[in-house]
């Protein structure tokens, strides 16, 4: 009897161990409520897919690595590092989830996520069911076979309603579309006509009822209805895209075209706003981008010497940056102002402005000049500028960089105010801008004021806003109060240029680096130094709207020609800008601090003593300081 009992106990123990081993093989506990699901099969539309990272189970919900999942299901993914938010767009459905937050945004509306996304081994994990179902699919979990089945609808978007048009932005030109933007199998298409009608030297024509020819930048595309073979300059290219004919229009794959044209470009589709942004580098920028290098750079010193340069004053209108009804309670307002009383016959000015319209309606912004003199007439000369607008968060790229590029290339566009006269007591508009609701504008405008006669000049420059199409020239109020909780600059300083100088670099010496716009040794644009203090001012430590000139003295006692290498690296946040070096302007792509840098073309030092000169303009944003390094090759 005892022997039989022990046999039964052994059988039960073996069975229990087998069950436990099986469970252990299936799951691995990482922490409380979080396990790795082993031996899980993932099917998407019936096809098995493989993930190099594990499937995780948190509180009974399955999670997959975000980027892998999005790429496999054909969703476009964007990551906002500042808010830790991942956005996915698929078939006109948009879902945005935030790390460790139970609130998500689905097609513009807030919804609750039962278990929020989280980080595991530096990978963002998202809930499979929530993401799939809100991107037009469904999910099933078979515990017995340990299979996740994701079914996705690959249909196309519905046409827009009459009161919800689509918008296309091509290099900052806004076009109201009479046709929908269509997404099929993760790829986005628009009618070809919107490209050839809105790009210079572009043409389009039907070759037959099913073939359409599009010519852009010297390339000839031939698209065939329903075919994944696209002809480019008579060469057949097999693609994953399939152009198609709808409502007598040939819908063409936008990203394919953007990637194909010389120098490429960038594309973004905000499906919730029904807005597409197309940036073509060939037409958007005058200068070329420098190539990134990857790796860390040494900790720089602060540049030891910096001084103001030039006589062109700078008025910065960047606070309040976000225009709200509390900041702008009335129908009109002055955002920033500069009062000038001088006997100088000629006065040079620069206005740098950056504002975001959240007033709930389209508005007008402008630069005005009021002549306060009783006997001196003023004349506006050399009036020219550049501006860019955007309705999304790529402000450095689609606003700041083009402005910096044009300034460094001395390519500001003439304004209609060139040559106008302003009589005593009169106010006139120097430049005006329409700004749509929820759009951001950045502009830089240079102009000179010349007195007619020998009297004293007395005038006020303003940046102003009107909500109801009021005449901007009638706005004579004091500037609104600054937003003290937002550190955006506002003020007036006597110069819009700064010169920083390195200590002399000795050829064959070790690499040295110095930071500019560091807010310490070169912080000349302080709140206290502002020439305008009405209703507050904020310092411009980031040097926005400023030409920053860097001089690097080099001593070369070798008697031989020597090459030096100059590197630039962001030391604050993400950095981008434009730099003029050796007579050539280059664009600095977005650099991650401590991880990426750019190298300028090699420079040859021939003499015993030379001075290398760099000139920069930052592209905006709180991305500073910038480190500059020099070493002998």
C-alpha cells in the first residue's frame, strides 16, 4: 500500500513539474505584472511575421515594439521626443499614444487606454489590440495555439465632405484641394495635377486613357493605371506603389516622387487635419545640406571673447509666442515695439518675429512704422525680408532653416514698402502677413529709415495683430504683457550681429572646441540690455535673428601648407542652422547632441598667420549652445 502511494505521488510530482516547466517555457516574469510571452505566433492578415524583440504581456494585455509593428502594418510613425508621444497614421486613421499615459488621441478625440505604452530595453511597447483596432483592424488571441491574429482593412480613405477640404502645402505654398488625399496599403497618393500646376517648369498630360506623363526637374515619369511599373526617363522601375485613375485624375505616389527627384525632399501627411506637406529640397533651399557624422565630441569651453557688431538694430517679437485670447484680449494688439529718437540721417533695422495663432480664427500680422515727428518726413529704403508658415511641429525645418538659408545667402526678397515715404503724424505698413488659425509664422525683415531733411527723426516700429481685418496702420497701443512663464525672447538691441573670437589655434596642436550662444560669455542680448522695456522684456540668449560671426586665428609656424578640419555639434537640444564658410553657404541638418556632428570642407592654411571666418544663423528653437571644434588633419 505504501509503495503504491509513493508511485502515485511520484507520478503527480512529475506531472506537476512538467506543467510548471511548460508554463515557464511559455512565460518569463520580468517584474510584477510584466512577462515575456514566449513561443507566440503573430499573424497579420493571415501571414506570419517575425519580431526580433519579444512579445510582452502587461496586466493581461499583449504589447509589441512600436516601430516594428507600425512598419509591418504599413503605418506612418512619428515620435515626439519632447512629449514622448508616438503617432501612427494608416488609411486616414490617426492614433497618438504617450508613454505611461492612459490617454490617447484617436482621430482628434481623447480616448482611454487600459494599459499605457511603456519602455522596455529602450524600445517603446504599444498595446496590440488598442493600436490595431483604432487603425482600422481587429485582433484575436488564441491561448491554446498562442497565436495573435491581426486583421487589417486595406481599403482607401473616403472622399472629403464639402465642408472638410484637403489642403496641400508645397514648399510653404498652401493649396486647397478639390480632391481627396488617398491612402492605400500604407502609401499616399494625390492627383498629379496638383504637382504640375504648382511647381515651376513642370508639366503633365495624358498619353492614353490609362497612361499619364508627369515632368518634374528634368525627370519624365510615366504612370500606368493600376500598374506597379513606373517609367522614369524611359527606364522601367518596379515599385511597391500602384498609381490609379479616379474621377478622371491620375493619382500618383507622393513619397516615390519626392524620393526620386534630384536632392530629394521630405513629406508629412496629417490625416486628422487633412493636410499634406511636401518639401522639395531643390526648390525649398538655396544651399546644400552637410552630411552627418556619428559619434561623441569633447566638452567645449565657452567662447572667451564676443562683441556686438554693426549698426542694424534688432527687434525680437517672440513673446507671447503663442497668441491666445488671454494674451490678446481685444480685436487688435501690439506684440512688440521700438521707439527711435535720433539725429542720424540713416537708421538700419531688423525685425525677427515668431508667433503661433491659437485665437480661433484667421488673423493679420504686420510691421508698421508711425512717424511721431511734427516736421520730418521719413523714407523706407532697402525693405526686404523672408517669411515661412507651418501648421505642425517641424518649425525648425520648415520655418527656421529656410529663413537662415536666405539670410546667409543675402537672398531676402524686396517688399512693397521699398521707397515709400511716411509724412509727420502718419503710420504706414512695412510688411503684412495673413496667418491662418493654428498656424505658426516666422519672419525676418530688414529695412532702413532715412530722414528727408535735417530734422530729428522720431518714430515707432511695431509688430501688430488684427483679428477682424482691422487696418494694421491704426494700431498704436503699447505692447501686450509678456508671458512670464514662457522664456521666448522679446526686446530691442542695438545690433543684429555678434562677433566671437577663438584663442589662436596652433597648427599640429590638439583639437580644441568652444561653444557659442552659450548664454554665458557671449550673452549680450539680455533682458536688462533691451532698449524697450514697456510691459516686459526677455533676453535673447539663443541669438535668434542674429548673424553670428566666428573668427578663428590660426598660427602655422611649420612653413608648409596645412589642412585643418572644423566640426560643429549641438550641445543643448537638437540643433540645425545655416553656416557660411570659405564663401559657401551650407545647411546644418538636425543634430542630436553628443551623438552627431558635421564636418565642414577641409580648409588649407598657407600663411604663417591666418584667420578663418565662419558666419552662422540658428534655425530657431531652444537648441543651443553650438560647439565648434578645430584640429589639424
